[in-house]
């Protein structure tokens, strides 16, 4: 038998991870908030009504999202 080639399983199964950082100190946050206005960070958000959750998931699956999809009531 030939070896099984490696596969990009994260793409194959569309698995995603959410990560956060919990070890931020108040001083870290204060320093960050001083710098944040100087950096031109503009979040890209696509809003979907809750009833359109399946459409949001489909956009995610097809790679049509830029930024974050947010479900709103």
C-alpha cells in the first residue's frame, strides 16, 4: 500500500477555532488603549438577522465573508 497523503483537514471539514487571551493585565490594557487610536484598525462586520443564520453559515463555508459575521436579533 502507498502512504496516505496529508490533507488540509481544517479546510476539508470546515472546522474553526475561537481563541482568546485571558492573561491580560490592567496595565497591558491601558497601554494598548493608548496605542489603539494611532493604528488604523477598521473591523469588517457583516450583520445577519437571526433568521438568516443559515445564510451566514453558508457564506462562511463558501469563503465569501470578509471579517466577521454577526447574528443580530
